C-alpha cells in the first residue's frame, strides 16, 4: 500500500494505521513501526516578557521517558507498555525453550503478542493464555509439529480455554492459519 516492504518475509502487504501510529505486515505479523511520536515545541511568555520552552524532548531512539527540557529535569522512567512487552518476551521465551523452539519462533510469537496488545485483545485474559496462543499461532504458521495439547501440558492449563484464546486471537488478527493435515 505505501511502497514498504517487510524485513522478515519481503511482503508488501503492510497495514498502516496512522491513528495508532503503527505499521504491521499482514503476511507474517511483524510490527514494522509502533508508537510513532510527534515531537513539537511550544513557547510561553512570563510576566516579564521572557520566553521559555514548554514540553519534553523525546529522541527518535528513545525507549520511554523524557530526558530534560528547559529548566526542569524529568526523571527517566519505564513505560507500562515497555514493561508489558518485556514480561511477554520472557514468558514466551520460557515457553518456547520448553517446547525446543528456535529464536525465530520467539520473535514471531512476540510480534503476534504486540499485534494483540495494540488491538487490546489482551485485556481480560490471562497472560499465560495469551503467550501460549501466540506461540501456537507461530507453531501453526511455521509448520512445526507442536499441537495445542502440547502447549497446554507444558503450562498445565485447560486445552479448551487455550483453544478459545487461540481462536479469538487468530480471527481478530486476521491471520490465515494453515491446516495441519497434509
């Protein structure tokens, strides 16, 4: 649509949502851009006629929080979204290691999680179910031999609950899941 190309699969089928500030490959689920920040500067004038800048400077490579701007230093903190993504990566990596999946599968599952997070599909669901569903979507799209029951056994969660979460995510994210039979 916009002449972009996915770095992972080479597809040009990129969904860009300017309102959310993200660009996602609809073929493999890779998040190409997210949280685009528009930095702007405003000025104010005090009672004596002096001008000063108002706002925060956010660098293009910033991972969250502002540095300092003008007279007042701003503490560097960690954004909630960044913490959520870090915890998801840890949970997905732990599950993938138990299933003996490679780093490519971890990255793909994390990208599916980012897509679900952006579309608020994680709300009201247990983190382990979301992680497991993202890993299972990855297993299906990558063609590994893992079944839903394998993942539910590793995590000791109900296979039916996991199946419901998997179906909701795959349908809401419009992911074409290949069939298992050959």
